[in-house]
């Protein structure tokens, strides 16, 4: 059975209180018991010293008879205090049950205990030898005190301690339940607020006002998680819309082209031209699907394989060489700057793919004849590769979203189809950097825009 927090707190209060009261009771019981036994020992010693003084000075039988009468007078009627005198001369003996006194258990200091028959009464005793005097031979004086009253007192005290401990524990449980109910009331309010959250209203948040510090931190963290979920949901909605848009365009082109080709009789070359157009659109669809599959693997935490040490500048030059026809056509030039001797650990194919996307992005967003730059910057345990191109600055609020899938800064150009690609290039750059354990960055000002990624340094 699961217990609520209130019930657990009450049980912990009860266990703690019972343990504390038990320890206090045991300590008090020990102190009282020790004091009572000390009181018994003092009473025994006092009676022994009084009689010893008289016995030491009574040396004849006549005076001994008067001493026996005195001991009779000192012996209570309930037998709580008893006196015995043992001697080799029967005339100087005193006390009832002398035959049982011989079985007394005695300690070196004279203390002992004996159980007298027939009533099974236990006496705590103190014995001392007294030397001979005149006609009296040496005697052994024994004083006994009945322990029953002391045992009853101790038993009563123990019972009282136990009852008080149980009563105090019950009181603590009641107070603990009341304190727990009051203390957990903000948590109950927080639970009510959480149950009121509705998936159709993503902007709802928990009310963190007037909460204790611990719960306020929890509410703030929970609200932060809700905010991240809301952002992720909106991004997913936008992503779904972007995917539909990107797939709809080539599909619409293929359907329209096919319908036109089938609208009337066509020659073989005309059908071949229609098929060629459809093939281009299918290649575009395949490219989108392949890129999406690649990003899905990266999102699942797939790391780059086949990593080896390579010269960064060499791989950059090889990638730029692939773009030479396009660069010659547009009149653009690409310069390699920075630490050209840097080496890094990379999957060469993935590295070239990321750098190709950055170069393609820079070419698409630069005017003919522009000067592009690839800067290699070693930094701590990583090597950063940044591609810069001149152009209008990108607003700082949009820079973090450059690596989102299907995101483009200029939506008008996107709808018009002036920019090549399908909006996954920079997302793939980020995925490649992530697969290498690196990161991405973007900066833009009046001088141009720089987009970079990093790979581990060798």
C-alpha cells in the first residue's frame, strides 16, 4: 500500500518522538534506580553503624539482653527492616531465620542479598564483623532491608514512563499530521494547477506566486519545461508545414507536367522531355527524403564513424575545387584564411558535405563577383571552419534559427524559388558538427555573414 507524504511524515514524527522519549525514559529510569539503590545503601549503612556502636560497648550478657530488646523495638512490624547477629555462642545470637542467613550471598564490601522463606521476600543486606569485648565473643552483624517497596516504586515509575512516552508519541502524531497538512497545502495547490493544464492550451503555466522556495524552484523548472515543450510543438507544427510545402511543390510540378503531356497526343521526344522534367523533381524528392533520414539518425545520437586525422586546409581546398565551375560562372572567388596547418579528427565525407552546404549557402546569398572566405581557426580542443560572404546583415533574433530545418530568412525569395535547395543545408551542417561532438555558430553584421562549425582537433 502506498502512503501519502502526510502519512509518511506522521510516521517519521512518531518514530522519532518514540525514540527520543524512550531514550529520555531509559536515562531517567537509570538515574532514579541508581538513586534508590543508593538510598537503600545509605539506610543500611546508617542502621549498621548505630547498632555496631552499641554492640562494641556491650560485653556482658545482661547488657546484651537490653540490646536485643532495642533491636526488637527497631524492627518494624511489617518486617521491612531485619537484624541478625551471628555468633559461636548461642547466647549472643539474634534474629529470626538464622539458619537461612548462612546462605546469604555476600560481596567483598559486605553487601549481599537473600530470599527468606516462606514468603519469598528478598532482602538487600549489609554485614560486618565486630571483634570480641569482655564476655562477648566476636559476632557478625547483618542488616537487611526488604526490596519489594523499591521494586514496586521502580515498576510504577517504568509504567509511568512508558505511558507518558506513548501519550506524547500520540500527541506528536496528531500535531505532525496537522503540521504536514498545513505544510503540504502549497503542494496540493500545485497539484491542482498541474491537473488543470490542458494540451489544447499550451500557454498555460503553473502559478509560482506565494510558494515556498523549494516548490517555487520546482514550479519554475516545470514552467520552463512547459515552455520548451510549447516551443518544440510549434517547431514541429512549422516543420510539418514546411515538409508538406517542400514535397507539394515537386509533386505539383510532376502532376502538372504529366497532365499537360497527356492532354493531347505527343511525340516521343516530347514525352522524353516530360519524363526528364519528372525525373528532376523525383531527384529533388529523393534528396529531401535522404536529408531527412540523415537528420533523423543524427537526432537519435548517431556518432560519426570512420574518423581519422586529416589536414583541414587540404579538405577545404578539395571541396572548393568541386565548386570551381559554379564559381567561374558567377565570377566569385573563395580564399582560405587562418591556420592552414591545422589538423582535425573527422569523417572526411561528412566534413566535405557540411562545408559544401556552407559554400552553397554563401554562393546562393551573394551577388555575382563577390569574394567569399573560408577561415580555419584552432580553438582549445576544436578546429572551427567558418564561411563568410558579403551581404545584408541578418537580424540577431533570426541567427539562432538559421540551423532549423526548412528555415529561411527571406520567405519571399523562398516562395518565389530564387534560392536553390530545400532549407535543410544548415540543419545538416549542425547535424554533422553534432556527430563529431562539435558545435555551430553564426554571426552577421554590415560586413557580411559568417556561419561556422567545429570538429575535434588532432
